[in-house]
C-alpha cells in the first residue's frame, strides 16, 4: 500500500488484547485518513447514549496518508473520542513528530477501548505492541514521565503521547501532551485516556512510507514550497508563529480582554505581550516534522519572578488564556503558565475561559471569597491565577469546579452568568472577539466540537485576498470582515478544507494561513496532486473537498444523534446581544446578521434550516445512506 501503512490496531485494555487488521478500502478512499477515518470509526463505535468515560467507549488515534512523507508540514496526529466536557463529538490535533513515528512503526490508526485494572502505557516498537505497567509513571508530570520512559527504554529519540496529573485527578478538559511541548488540547482527550487508566503511548519505528510516484511527489513538493514561501509575511510567520495573532487582533478589534468585557489594550499594556516582549526571552527557532515554517521557538526567562523558565513556544493561545483574558500583561508569566499547562496536561483555552468567567463573576458579586477558598479573584493577580491553576489541576476545593469547564460553571452561577459566559456547545469559544469579525463568529458557532476556530479556520478574513474570495465564493465581500455577504458559503468551504488537512495530516498554519493565502498557492489542487502521487489513487481538488464535506457531515450526524439542533449553533449572548465595546463595529449588535449568516450556511451545507439536520438528499449525495437512515427518525414529519 502506498502512502498508508495499511494497518489498524484494535486494543482492548480490559482484556489486554491487541489485534491488527488491514485498513478497509472504503475508509481511506472516502475519508482519507487521520481525522476523517477517526470520525467515521467514532460514529460506528459510539452509540449516542454511551457516556464518554464508559469503559466500552473508544478513543482513536490516526495519522493521514501524507504524514511522514516529503510533503512539507506533514507531522500532524489526530485523537478522537466522545468529549467528556461536552458529551458530543470531540477531537484534537497536534504537530511535532509523534505522528510520523507511529507511521514509521507501521500503523495508521489505533482504536483503544476498555479500562486497565492498573495504570498502563502502550509500548510500540515496529511490529511489537505491548501493554505495560505504568504505575511508576502515574502521578508524574508529562515531562517527568517522558524522561522516565526514555530511561526505561534506553532511547533518547523515543516519541511519547502522555497525560498529566490534571486528567488523572478528574479534570474534564485534560490534554494529551506530545513530546513535552505539543498538545492535543481540545475536548478532553486526556481525560478519556485517564478513564481507561492509560498514561499514554511510547513509540519508536524504523519503517519507510512507500510512495507511488516519488519523482512526481518531488516536483509537487517544490511547487508547494514555492507557494508557501511566496507569502509576503512568510519570514515573520517563521520568526514568531501564532504569536503574531495578537498583533492582528489588536489592530482589527478582536483581542479579548477581561473575559471579553473589553476589546484591545492601550499600546503600553499591549507592548508587554507583543512580539517585541517575546524577543527578550526567545533563544532560537524550532520546527515540527519536515516543516519549512519552523513557527515554534525555544525560550528562556532570565529575570524577574519567573526567572529560569524555559521551554518551547508559547502560542497565542497562552497569551490570551493567561494574559489578556485574565487582565495579566506579563510575557514571562505567560511562558510560565504555558509550561505548567504542558506539564500537568490541561487545555489552556478552556481553563482561561473558565477562570475568566469566574473572575467576572467575582467582579459582579456572583462569587464570594467563601466560594473561592478565600482567594480574591482580581484581574491580573498572578498569585490568584497561579493558586487557582494548582487547585484546578489537583481538583482541590473551588478548583474542582473550575476543572469542570465553563459550561458547568455557568450553570452553577445561574441565569445572570449566561450573559457573560463563553459557552458554545458546552465549550468555551476561541479567543477572537467575533463581534468585529463575522466569518470567524460563524465558524465558532458551527464548529462540531464546540466554540472552536480550527474546525473552519477561515483565514480569508482580513487576508486582503479579494481575488480568491471572488474565485471561491462569487464576491470580493467574502474577504471583508464586516460584510455578511457569502459568509455561510465561505464557512462551509473552509470547514471542508480543514477536514481535508486534518485527515491528510497537514498543518493549517502552513497550508491555510500561509499557503492558501499566498498569491500563487493553487491549493487545494496541489494537495490533491500530492495525495495522488503518494497513494496512486486519483484525486483532484473537487474530490478532495467532497471528502472533507463527507467527513464534516459525519461529525454533524454524530452530534445530531446526541440531540443537538439549530439552537446549539449560536454564539454566547455576549457575542450576539451585547454591542461591541470597541473595534470597527463598535456599538453594533451581531444577532440579526448572525441569523442571516446561519441560514446561508445551512443552505450551503444542504441542511434543514429549522433543525440543522442534514437532509436525506445531501447525505445520499455523499454516499452516506446508512447515516441518512440513522437520522430519519430524528427529522420532523414531512422533512426529507
């Protein structure tokens, strides 16, 4: 088999059984790999009534057909399960080099179910797969466990995917940390690992990924590299990565401050979290597997309270989660909390959203000191942030409540808190304030795993690519952040494109933010050519995007079976009904525009306007007849 290793592994931790099976043709041809195959397997293996932490529930790891090849930025891995935070579809994606190593060991997907009697980890060494004792690892940080595994196996190059104490202690949004510094951070995949007494996975592999047409692959990769490097911002992307995002958000009225009560910062405060502030701690550039962008970096804090902190990143997520959203304007502290989050295995975004909600509730008098263990939750108080972080990851006192996430905290606080929560489908939404960026707002609302930016990642917004907007969506206004025109159509397209990237194992930063927005990108057609050269199966851009559409419809169908409807595709009330406090749409309300965009989105998707359920016609068009039959009883009488 070309491009793929051709092997899936079914692992039952209860029975301590490992079974290898060939990857079925229909899965890799129609769902590509990675996220797509994972989504289909989850749909087939998790009935809607099953709890996410039930021992019978599966968690699936998958890599795509371009992972481990010469295609640039091809190092992603996808983990998929029913989310313990939301109770709906959950998945998370990470870079680094664990995904390629799993491929080099000979595997495309791991499907894990059951619960071990004692803590275990999976040891994978090419054809050898063992369930091993993890009791010496349990309770240790991901960094400590990673180091211990390398000593046990005598291999400094060993690749690991591990959970930390946060998930072990019951936090619902625990993460799986890849090689210390990369995170499958969204929707609680680490908590699912913990529920199975699975500390993680250690893998080493030495097999080759066979390519159908190596010569054609090299030619296509040259075109990809040229397109990516032709972006006028390439050098800055390579120097700072996602750290550039706060500059864009500051400029365009999207930077969230103090739980989104404010948008943007005075320039003197913003300077403390800018790339110039990061220059004081940055040491060198770093990269994921085979990536020309090398958007990561090594940092070392040499002064002040957090002197001695060192590690990779931080990302913009950390700047917002521990910085602007909590009223804390200190880059050194952001580096500190990024490291803690990786060590303890906690989703920074969900923690930042949850603590931000708690801080505003404290500000409003809805939370008292006796309910926060005597801690004054004042904006920007680093002692309070640090104390609540440790209480949360240890599931102690009021931290146990924060460990349940923003949705459950909102319910505890009562009706008033609904006006300032960030909850979308049970998860806090991403950091851009969408009152000034309509397309991103729609993306947060319709994301299949809750209020997330990466399920769509509609980078055409603010890109200046009016020509591309006209080509793809029939109007230049699709690239205008303040225009509602073609936003539904654009969001659906980007969701399909993103599903393709996650399924092939490619990085959205390289192939969307940079590559797709470059003047001569020719994506997704170039990606289709690369897949054809790698696998021998003919694809063009149209077929590739149809695969993405099929994948997204399966994710949607999973959620429909869990009871989600149109009402679940709305943003929080603060985003919909509170006028923007600053930015280009200052004083305006989003809801009337959002209704129109959502209607257009459902029309573009072929979903019912009233219920949001995919129509029978659309599902049959995508070859999803079995899914259509599953959803038929959930449709209203007379609805096809």
